[in-house]
């Protein structure tokens, strides 16, 4: 056990210590406890990821005493270790590579035509860099947020008020379950062969350069985002999708725009299809995937299969030890105060189910802390902005056009580029980081639409494909919830060239009593 209570390590020192612990199985835990604080813990957080760390930080800020226990030697959880952060690294790489592929041999761009670039080098680069953020989280949690913790040791729940870790037992007034989720596995023959990865094993275990064909199972965010990266590296990329891809984007026109562009960039979508068998070579590495398609079974030769078919909650220990109620998929049921079915036991983050996103994890922790500290607070997750990365950033909020038309009788749509036969050949929308596309490949310069209820003039949906608008969407979503109208949007001051044209499009139409689309 390494007691860090009286140390004040720099970020660089934390980075070295974390690196050492990660590279050594069975390495010592870190313990940081305040011996001068005689209070019982207000909450023990099992898991120091986004939900546990933010919950503990908030509870500490409110004057409470939290303890975090995490089996990893760092705080911050899966997001910086194997989920969001690598995905953003791969998405940045995909956007850069796709730019270079699109303009190969023009201007200063190297010729990438027919060239495959390394996946392994990008994975290795991420693995070398990820301890920096980990170290910052440990430093910040200890030195700035006064959070006590035991790291690099799994917690065992003894009862709703007692946790065992690293050979010690800790008592607490409340327990907060924050142990996250893990990737689901394919349930087919050969699923355990090497060469079959999910988002976590990819960054831990990739030790060879994948060949020229990649097979991806799934059609959700993870599948699409990683497939875009694999495709951008120059590999044949086949997505095996049980139903339809991009189902989370509730606007058909936006989905079609994206899928058309991805197909043009070489991605293959095998719809209504499933992997039925994976075969290995003499070394136990996958060598082919058999896929059932509507036309029959086909075999694809590949040494690299990426599986992204959703998440399973890490709820087994809490169910066995406490009998907390779960839904049919094992996600822990909570009320709007983040309380489980067991008194004094709360649950937050991915463990409580959809949406599995950072904002919900962090806010869930914060709401649990408030309730534990006696401030009754209810969290209802709804009407949030969302996004995904292809080689574009895609952001959306509110209703898609189809649902808007079902719910409102007078729907007005403002879109860019114009919906005409040659609309997509114009150099619009143009915005930062899309200007080369706008000038040299206008078809690829992006797409956006604003959906308005023509009667109340309120914005009810917004969709953006391109780069640079994502930041704006989190503020736009807030305004839309408050009833933002086309007239109010037209009154705002745009930072021209703004990647979304919403303000200027609204200003062009706001003068008319009867709104018309464009
Ligand atoms: C590929 C991918 C990309 C993503 N990208 C994004 C994105 O761009 N934006 C976004 O908002 N969301 C993204 N997400 C979702 C986001 O990563 C999660 O919503 C978030 O990390 C959940 O936080 P959490 O605290 O619930 O769980 P985690 O961060 O997973 O934390 C759980 C913690 O519990 C610990 N733990 C588990 N069991 C025990 C035990 N017995 N004892 C001690 N510790 C234990 C684990 O070590 C871990 O640190 C992505 C997810 C994936 C899979
Ligand atoms: N914000 C981000 O950028 C980001 C990025 C990545 C992940 N995440 C979060 O992380 C979570 C996990 O992401 P995810 O993409 O893995 O999960 P997901 O969103 O739940 O999507 C799972 C996909 O796999 C398919 N599927 C399920 N079971 C299957 C099976 N047995 N065989 C074949 N396909 C199957 C589903 O198809 P059906 O539709 O037919 O069920 C769906 O297309 C998500 O909740 C997501 O919000 C966020």
C-alpha cells in the first residue's frame, strides 16, 4: 500500500507512478485518507470515473466527506482510459486523413491514394499519451478537491454501509454505485479469438498491424466513429449492421447526407446483416468472419474485427451483495434522486442506463451528492444536445423533420445548402475547417437544417454536419428549451464566418409575418 496522504506529488510524478502501476499486475494500491477527519464518510463512491469523481467533488464542495474507491490507479474512469478520449484521437486522425485523401496530390497534400496508414501507431501514440490526463485527475482530486481515495484496488460491498478494499473496511452513511459499464461481446462461435476487439481491448491489446480489411459489428456511435477511422486509414471497412446505422439521428435527410458521403468515401454498409461465425488461423487469430445477409451467407477474410454492439452494466456485485433492483438488461434502476431500491444506496452514470454519456454521468454524481447532503434534487434526463464524429462533427438537438411534421401542423425548415438538384454542388455551408472542402469539393462542405414551428415561430430541432458547430449546440439547446424563436435567433450577433448559418438564415426570414422555409 502506498500512502500518499502526506505527499504532494507533481503531475509529472503522478504520471510516472500511474504508468508503473498500470504496467505491473498486482501492483500496490494508493491510499489517501485524512487521519485528522473523525467524521464518518457521507458517501463511499464505488468507481472514480466521470460519475463517481464528479459526485465526490460536488459532495466535498458542499462540505461533505466522500471516499472514492477505484480498481484503476487513477481517477477519471473509462472516458480518458479507453472510451471518449481515444475515440476523439481516432476521430481527429480520421478528419485529418480524410482531408488528405480527398485532396491527395493537390496543394501541399501528399498522395495518399492507395496507401494504407498504420492503425497501431495511432493506438500506441494514444497509449503513451493517456497518462497525462490521468495524472491531472489524481492531482486535481487530491490537491484541489480534497477527495480521499483508495486507488488500484477493487472494492467489495459488504452491506449498504460497509465496503472492503485493500485489506481494510470502511463505514459510510451512504453508498454510491458508480462502477460503469463494459462492451457487450458477440455471442457467436469464435468470439474469443485474438484479433477481435472492442473499444477497451483495442487500446490495451493491439500488438500487430491490421491487414487491409476491417469488419465492424454494430451501427451505433462507437461502430460508426471507429469505422470512419479505420476507413480513413485506407482499409476496406465493412460495417455489419443488424438493422439500420445511425438510428440515433432522428432526421432522415441528415442521416442520408452522412451515409451517402460515407459510402462515397468507400465505407461498406451491410444492412439487416449479422456476423454468425468467426474463424481463426493456427495461431488463434481471426482470419475470417461469416456474415448472414438478406441475400445469404458470405465470408469475409480479415484479421481484425471490431465489435461495438452496446454496453453491459457492471452491476453484478451490487445485485449479489445488496439485491438492488435492475432492468431486464441489468442496469440499476434509480429514481430522479438517483436512489436505488435499497435505502442509502444510490447509483449513477452508465450503470443506470441510457444515455451513456459524460454529461449524464457527471450530473448524476452531482445530483446524488445533493440528495445525500440533504438537498432534495431531481434529475430528469431529457432534451439534451447530442453528437457523433464521422470525419465530420455531427450535432443535433430536438425533433427531426419527420417527427416534427407528426406533431406540428405548420413546420418550416431552413436549410443549407438549398434543396435543389444542384444544391449540393455549391460551396455552402462554408465554415472554419470546412473551407478547403467548400472551395475544392463543395459536395462535401456539410449540411445543416433548422426546424421551426411556423405557428409559434419557435425552434424545435437543429442538425449540423460539418465542423465547429458542436460547441454552439450545447448553448443552443439551452435556449431552445427556453422557447427560442426564429426572431430571437435572427437578433443574435453571429461571428461570421460561423460554421452554422442559423442566425443569418433566421434573419433572412424573420421579417416575414408568415414564415417560409428555404
Ligand atoms: C468508445 C466510447 C466513446 C465514448 N465517447 C463519448 C464522448 O465522446 N462523449 C460522451 O459524453 N460520452 C462518451 N462515451 C460514454 C462515456 O465514456 C461514459 O458515459 C462515461 O465514461 C461513464 O462514466 P461512469 O462514471 O459511469 O463510468 P466509468 O468512467 O467507466 O467509471 C467506472 C469506474 O468504476 C471502476 N470500478 C468498476 N468496478 C469496480 C470495483 N469493483 N471496485 C472499484 N472500482 C470499480 C472502474 O475502474 C471505473 O474507473 C463513450 C463511450 C465509449 C464506449
Ligand atoms: N458521444 C459519443 O460520441 C459516444 C461515442 C461512442 C459511444 N457513446 C456511448 O456509448 C454507448 C455504447 O455505444 P455503442 O455504439 O456500442 O452502443 P449502442 O448505441 O447501444 O449501439 C449498439 C449497436 O449495436 C447493435 N447491436 C446490438 N446487439 C447486436 C448484436 N447482437 N449483433 C449485431 N448488432 C447488435 C445495435 O443495433 P439495433 O439498433 O438493431 O439494436 C446498435 O446499432 C452508447 O450509449 C453511446 O451513447 C457515445
